[in-house]
C-alpha cells in the first residue's frame, strides 16, 4: 500500500470510531409509563430509552416512534405528493392505548453505499432499510417527567473591553423539574 492508501485507511478507521462513540449506545429498556391523550386519534404510549457509551451524560427519555401526522392516501393518491399533508382521513383508535415503539418507513432516498462500502452510523441501516412514499411520520423524543434538567449559566456580565486577568466568572446552576 502506498502512502495515500494508508491515509485513507486511517481516515476510515477514525470515522468508524467517531461514529461509534457519538451515535452508539441507545438502549430501549421497557414500555414508557406515560400515556398521552391526542385529541382526534386516541391515547399513545412510547418506550423508555437510556443512553450508554458516549451518551452516558444524557438522561433517559421516552420515545414515541412512528406517529402519523398526515397521509398521502385518499381520493387523489400520489397527486398529493408535493402538497401539504392532510389529517382528515387519518385513523382513530378510540379509547385503546396504542403503543408507538417501532420506527415507520423513511422517505425514499439514495443509497449510502459507495464502492461496496456502506457509510452509516450505528443503528441507521436498520431504520433506513424500509423506504416508502407515504412517509409522513414523526419520531418524538421527550424527557421523562420528574427528571431534573441542570445546566450552568455564565452569570458574569463582562465584555472584552473590561475583562482582565483578575476578573472572575461566576456560574450559576439552574434546574428545572420536568
């Protein structure tokens, strides 16, 4: 192998490690506890999701996969392809609680395979395997109620003109209970 081939191999290995560390480690634990009532369709339940590996700093969330927000089905079929979605003929499931735990088909798009190598982050291949024209679905990721969200706010109000080596930056910890 020549020098350029070695550089390409090193770049591919680095990208694989980066993608694995950034996008890997999503674990679905169980059905979510929360039931949400939608006005027109009915009640929904998602799954509880935890993040591992690189996502160890992220708090658990509930994921509602495949929520339909419109449809191409109807009297005009594919004539609605570039029109705004319609919710008038979407199904209602009444008083039942419907579980949204599986991703719906994605919109058609070109292959991510080049020269026999598939370029995709962990878990993406399974999601993009099934493609469909009627792809008006939404995946909702929501914080689990009762979990506190913390972040630091820079409370110092200095600008670069008044900033000196001796000035200190105060940080306040702000918390919300969801």
